[in-house]
C-alpha cells in the first residue's frame, strides 16, 4: 500500500477487516509513535521484544558488512516474523516512494495507491507526475491495482500507462461504489453506499472519507481474487480498527474538556484536511502545538493553518527537527502568532495550563511531534 497520505489508515483498516474475516494477518507499517514494535504486528499484537533482540543477535554479523538502512532491517525482521508466524496474508505499507522502496521486493496479490501529493521531492521528484511515477513502481505484472484519490489528469495518465505496460487491471476507487454519502458524527463517520449502508468508521479525520472509498474498493478486488470477506467483517473492521490493530495518531482524541486531538498529518495534502477540520470544530479558543522536520515545505503548509489560533511552536526530539524559533519566524509571515518551546512536553504543558474546558488543543505537524506527545496522556494506547 503506497501513496502520499492515508497509507497507514488504509493499511490498518484492511488488516482489521481481514482479521475479522478470519485470516491471520501480518501488518507492517511505519513510522512508530511510542514503541518500535508497533511497526510489526500479527492480528494486532506487536512483535515480541525477545524476537527483536534475537533477530539482531542472530543476523548482526551478516548485516554489518553490507550496511542496510534501519528501514531495510526492520522490513527484513517483519517478513521473517510473518513467515515464522505462518500468516495467511500480510498488509505491507510502503516506506518512501515505491519503485525503489525495499518493500517492493514482494509480489503482492493487490497493490493500492491512496493518493499523490508533493512530498520528499528531493528523492521522488518535484512534480506530481514524477512522484506518481515513483509510486507507480509498485504496480506489478498482471496484478490488480486500486487507485484512491486522484485530482490531477497527468497523474491519472501515469498510472493508466504504467498499469497498461504491466497488463495490470487498474481500478479507480472514485468510480466503483456508485452513490457514496458521508455524515460526520461526534465519534467518527457514517458512510452510505449500496454495498455497505450505515457503515460506521471510528476514525474521525476528514481524510477518512477518501480512505474509506479506497479500502472498500480494495476489499471488492480481494474478493474477486478469492478472499472470503463477509460484510460483517467490513463493518467490524471499520468500527473497531483502533482496538483490532493498535492504530494511533489519526485525529486521535486523547482528552476531553478541553478537547485535545493529535494527528500525524505532515505535508500540505494532509494539513489541508486538518485546517478544514479545525474550522468545523466548535470551541471557545483554539491552541495549536506545532512542530516540523527540516525538509518540510513551509510555504505550502503554513498558509493552510488557521489564523484564529494561539500557537505553541516546538520541535520534536530528533536531529532532523526544525528549530522552533525558525518555525515561529516563518509562521509570522502568514499571521500565525505564538510562543516557542524547545520540547513538545513543555509546549503541551503550557497549552493545557492555558486552556479551559470549552477550548480545543491540536497537536501535530509531524509524526515525531505526536510521538513525543502521546506518552504525556494517560493510556493513549
């Protein structure tokens, strides 16, 4: 499962549905938020700590001379673990791009590409078409591919041409479900379509409307391939994806009164959804704890953020983090005003101290900001 945004949610939803259909499901995703072992799960259960330690001890001598990346080692661990666990099916999230990503070593039953946005341009190219070309690298010979949200005709053409060259059946999710209506609810979404009336999704982010179409289309393609997926498995998967797979950080409400929400959206495509969703929420005052990593396109991201908020600019605890003072300087150009804090925990603490029960605190800008924030809340898992 590749794409710019929504890969994680789509992977977790498909894994949850397949679990509820009775399959033993391996799930490989990245990055992790609280525990490294989140990346590798079987039927929602994280890989054993002992297995991680044993894997490193057992294969260290073989790996060290060839200098594999952290991601490559983790993927190798996941594939070996899934094989030893004898999973029936594995849901594999692409790390970066597709064509050259180490996950692309597999020959899947189905490929899914969620959407295309400008991100990692230094690696994938500086146009949507170039990025689509890299993502399209996961389209394999004679293997069906589901394409989610596509807004650009040139991007669509890239996928159609790649699929044709591979003799791969291509399915666009937007055309497959007929009338599809969505209603936002306090606890998530309710979707209406002919095949799945009154489908309740516990994930509350605005982006989930698009993800749901992609997931449902993927389910129909898997059924054509012989997978047995009863309707109740689909309903259960959407309704209980967090409990079934441990998904975190997707418009995740970690506190009420004041409402505190974390989200891992970290590029213009994702932040646009966040901005729209924050505008739709009801609150007295809005506080935003925000930090990014150095390679982000601030000129694309910052104009999408609400101007009616008080900002707590910060930086996640990784080397690639952008200095919070530099972030605040850039933000001021877009009339985004606030205070700087050199750690996420300090920023969150200050926002919580200021907010009253009818206010709203949003924490985001980077997966790594959310990773630093989640342990501050009681049982965010």
